[in-house]
């Protein structure tokens, strides 16, 4: 059977990247944890347990009541799923007739009860399975998911469950100065191509934990001709490289003798063929370095400076094995912004301007080429908004002078609003009372709350502006309020990007 293209993406659920089978309603014959193990499973003809035939997979008992069996799984790498491989290898007279797959997005470590109560989205409808086979199902969803539920109808066994997709890391978890492993599979790194992987796969090179044995590294065959072996990888985000680690753990008589690393910054998407063409200019980052057996080598004196890179080429001379490659670097705020998962990027933009039309039009332009482009697009999109769009944006603000009491309602923007309205913190009771009365009069006359860019203004300044704008006609006032929203939007974008 020809494998579909999505199998080229990493397995986000594998136990090697931290995937966990959390709970199954039944695992009488074989444990749920087997679903996420490497390989396709094995069959040992005469191996039995006190419950029956030993099977290398997840197998439930024969059901005698209506219903179906299911298993909850946590992805080791939250991400965008392109497809599934439900492998029934060696399950012939005992495989499920059908399966379906649901997904949800919950951060942290939710309990089984919380997962069962979560909002689940069907990614694969009830579909027929074949026994002893790899059953492939594509996913059209482009949302970021953290957990899955594999349902089998009505019962039976599945050997392995693969979830192929792209990592979607939350860059906000890292501080601005944090050194991030930009090559790590968990941070979106991907080994695109290599010239040889005879003994072990290229993708092993960027797995999260240190290799448990030699087979968990990348090893090429013994080279009998001139030249050297190599691979090319894409970093999870463009970065300023600060440190590179080469680990030859478990490679003793077969480790790579020498290595070097080159880098480039190229616009994506890029055909893989172009990465090996003569026209592509590579910059030397790490000159040739002698390696040792079974050793962690750390290099911080890189020839990278403050140049951005998003692709690397690892060269090994002449051949051999390397266990892990770590590429630690920093990413710009724009990179963080561009590489945010779509739901989180939408939330960031909504914090800047509460108009859903503004947010949607901005997202259509992502990823952004520069901070200046973001600011320019923000103004261009604002020019196209209707009165209804501006009114929607205004509903995302607390009233001036009333941040604290509305903190729960405006949870996403309360901290920003509090800092923007810092000038009202020292206001007298009389001024705050006058603001409250003015807000009420303003809302009654215009039908929306008083909007002003409060940054740098005292409570008295804002009260004076409110009173000066109260006599305006509704059309003029809407235009003034929209102008203030533009100022607020720009300042908040600066907080995200500057």
C-alpha cells in the first residue's frame, strides 16, 4: 500500500515525544499504552497471559452489551493534525469493524473527568477498518489540538495509533531571552531530507529526550566512495543561534568522525529540491569539528552573529552516527507572533482590537514580513471597518475608571486596561464619581461606552475629554471614538511586537 503524503509529518502522539494513553474504558486483553510504542508491533505465537493470548496492541474484551470502546490520549506535541494511521497489524479475527476519532484542545494536564466533559470535535467519522492493515485517514482540520479520543466499534484490538502533523508550540511560554531548541521536534523542527539513513531514521536526531540506545539516533551506512553524508532540517521558527549541541550517545565504534553545520534564511514554502541545488547559498555556522565517541559536544562560539536562520545543513565526515542535535537560539517577537497557533494568534489580535472583522482580515495577511507591515496593515484594515465593526470593538473595553470591577468580564485585556488607565488610580472620589456620571450620560446618548486612548492621561484629563465630547452629534462622536480605538490598537500591537 502506498503511504499518503501526510505520513511524512512527525507522529505527534508517539511515546518517544511524550504522548500518553491516559484512559481506556476497557483494556482486558492488552494495554492501551501499546498504541503509542515504536514499530508496528510483533506477534509471538505461543505467548499467553492469564487472560488469554498476548497481543502487542490495545485489545478490549468481547462486548455483550450495546455501545463501543474508547481510549483517551494526550499528544506529546500539541499541533495541527494532517492524518492518522490506525494499524491493526496481527489483529485478524479480533480487530474492530469501525473506528472514529475526536479531538479537543485543553492546556495543562486535565483530569479524565475534565476530558470527558470537554467539547470534542469529530476529525474522522465512523469509518471501516481492515484487519492486519494500516488504515489511513486524512484530517482537514487546521486547528491546534492537544488530546484525542479513539473510538472502536464495537470492540477488538488496534496495534498502533499514529497521529501525523505539525507541531504548534506556544511561544509565549518562553521569555524573550530564553534559549529555545529550535531544531527540536516539539518546537516545530523538521528533518526534511538526508542522503542516507540506512541503519536508523533521520527524524530520531531531533527527538526530545536523550537516546536510550544506538537505534534511537541517526546512522548512515559505511561510505565506500568519496564525499560525506548530510541532512537538512527546518527550524521551528527563524532564530538567532547561540549554542549547538552534538550528542553521540551510544555511538562508539561507529560515530561520525567530524561534523560541520551551515545555515540559510529562505522564504517559505520552499521545494525540497531547491535545498540541494547549487544556487542556494549556505553560510558556515559551525566549522568542521572533531567528535568523540559517546559524548555530548557543546559549541557556543558560532559564526552566526546576529543573523537569522531558518534552515540548517548538518554535514558528517565521512559517515556514521549521531544521536541528537540541539540548536539553541532566540526568536524575535515577530517570529513568536507569526508562529503562534491560529487560535492563540486570533486571541492576541482580539486583545488589540475587538472587531472580529478586523481580526479576520489581519489573519488573512499572516504571516507578516515585518513589524512595520503589521502596523501598516492594521491601519489599512481599520479603514475598511463599518460602524457595526467599531461598535463591536468598543464592547471589549471596560468603562474609563472602572477597570477593577470589570476585571472578570474583561479577563483577556484587564491587565492592559489597568496599565492604560493607571492615571485614574490616584483620582479623588469626586473625580471618579464625575467619571461614573459622565459615562452613564455618554452611554445613554450615544449607545456605546466612552472610548479614549487613556495611556499617559490622568483621570482629570479623561474627565475633561469626556465632558468636551458629550455635546457632539452621534456620527461625529463615532468617528472620534474609532480614532481612539486605532490609537489603542497600535499601542497594544507594540506591546506584542516591539
